[in-house]
């Protein structure tokens, strides 16, 4: 399997830069056994059956981007990768010169307040840093919402609301589980009215989710680790759904990776770096709600493994022809697992 197998050309104007007025105004491309169907997202309640179970990722995006200065005066940008303790985190650092272990970075917010963080350790492209107080408390005061690089505007008040799902409750992610952005109270209410169940997992999406695949040989690529947790009641709901012949529908690739990681290691809490490529044997998830993903990305590889490479290629060609909106603020797909 080669990296070039997962490339496609996307007109840049199809990259959604802002969310729609209403979450469920998005379009939905249903990829079914009898072909492709252009729908609106509210139709998800017609696709789902009363015996089905939707699994949502309830992670909450934190204001994970920080700006500061090195002790030498150089400008620095920090992006939290993951929080590892009350006052510690691993970060990516962008600077003209690599900062040294043991040095400090001065962070200042728009109110003129300042804090220092100390660089404790470096591993590959990540640095462990120590804050003076609680990481989450200081990020609320000094951090900015970390929109993806392909969104060209600075995060504003609309982004602060709309780059979170309506079920977001556990802070820790640096990127949104974007398939969940389409669900609003209207859609959730209609699903519940139709007898469709829902449950949650938590996977804190790390900054490494945007790391490009550099090796043409996919077997050489190493996924970043992300922390996840699955409530026991979610496992019980999955078992009950399977027993009655219902489908487990993952809302987003993060939910899918969490559930399939559990199937492999039987751990309700832990770290996962599961890399899903064509040939992977899925054990839990029967259907997937997902956005359109970047060329050559691990997420495009995942959906190709789930629905089939030829199916995904056809669906993406259709989406581009029909002018669907792509990536985080874009439209959605509904996929069934290939046989």
C-alpha cells in the first residue's frame, strides 16, 4: 500500500472556511449499496433504524495555541499535543531556532498578563513543558482556539461555539471530532424520537492528527498516541445493540478508532496509536458518519479501509463534482462497512 494511492485533487474553493448558519444545514452524502445519494444532514434520522446505536466522542477542544518569546527574545508558537498532569503537557513548538531544554518561554495574553513555562524534555518533534499552575486554568486565560491550518482566519466567537460539538464535555482535545459538529438538538431529538440510542466515548484528539504521512511505504508510518476512555455502560449498550441485530454507528473516525482499539486490547482506558489501512478487520463498528478528509491523510486511509478504496474514490469524485464542502467545517458522509 503506497501513499500515492490516497491522493486526489481538490479545488481550494471547496475547503469550507466557516460553519453554516445551522449545524444540520450541512449536506450528507449517503454511500449505499445501491449507489450514492445526495441528502441533507437532517436525513440521518431517516437512515438510522430504531435498533441502531450512535457512538459520539464527547471530548472538548481546549484553547491549545499559545504565543510567546524565548529568553533570547525570539518569537515562539506553542501547540499543546496532550496534557499529562496538573501542570504539565507535551507541545509542538514553532520557532526560528530550537529552544533548549531548561530554558523558559514567556507567554503573554491580550490583557498584558504574563506567565513563564519551562521546557523539561524533548522527544522527536515534541517538548514537555511545565506551567506554573493548572494547565487548563492557564489555557483559558492565555490560549487561543487551534483551528486547523487550512482554515485561513483567526478564531473568533463563532468558532469558539461552532468548533465544539453540542455533546462536548471533557476538555482535552486540540482538534474537534468534526463529524459530531453536524448534530444539533433538532437531529438528536429526532433520533431519540425514532427510538435510536446513543452513547459516548472520549478520545482527546492530539495535534499529531494533522501530521502528514511522509513515507511512501505506509508500513513505515508511526501514528501519534491519543488518550481515550470508554464508559462501561457504552460497552453494555454495544453488546445489547449487537444482540438485537442493530448497527453500531460511529460518529467520526475518533469514535471508530477508540472502539476498534478496545476490541484489540480490551482496555477501557489507555493510549491508542491504531493505524487503520485497507485490510484491517473491523470488529465493532458497522457504519460511520464522517467528514471529507485531506489527500494522503491517515483519515482518508481509514475510511478507505472501512468502505473500500474504489467506493471512496467514487464518492470523492462525486462530492467534488457536486461541490460538496470539505474538511472540518464541511459536509458529511454516511458509510457502511464493506463486506
